[in-house]
């Protein structure tokens, strides 16, 4: 498993799921269920973004050159959080 797959594509699932939920019609899930699903995906993504940010900071402190990939993961995982704030 290379770095691009592990640090970009796997975290990229969270924004895809969030926008898939946000773009579904209200008749499919209902308004409340759709909102709760979007909120839960965004919350999980935010917690994982914090975890990857902490990993990136620890890596930078150790001088790890791969810490930049964790920053990329953090940025990808914050997309649903920002989108939830903008769409709400």
C-alpha cells in the first residue's frame, strides 16, 4: 500500500460519503435522518482529522519527512466538517 493510497484515497471516503448523503433527496432518508447521518459522518471525520493532525505534529517534531502526508490526510478529512458548517 503506497502513501498516496493510504493518506489520500482512504481519507477521501469521508467527503464522498458526506456529499452522497447531502445530495440524496429528502424522500429517501427523511430530513432528520439525513441530517443526523451527515452530522455523524462529519463528527467522525473531524475526530480522525484531529488524530492525523496530532500524528503529523509528532512526526514533524521527530524530523520525519513523511509527516507532510499526514497533513494531506488532515486536510482531506476536514472537508466534511467545513462543508457541514457552510451548508448548515
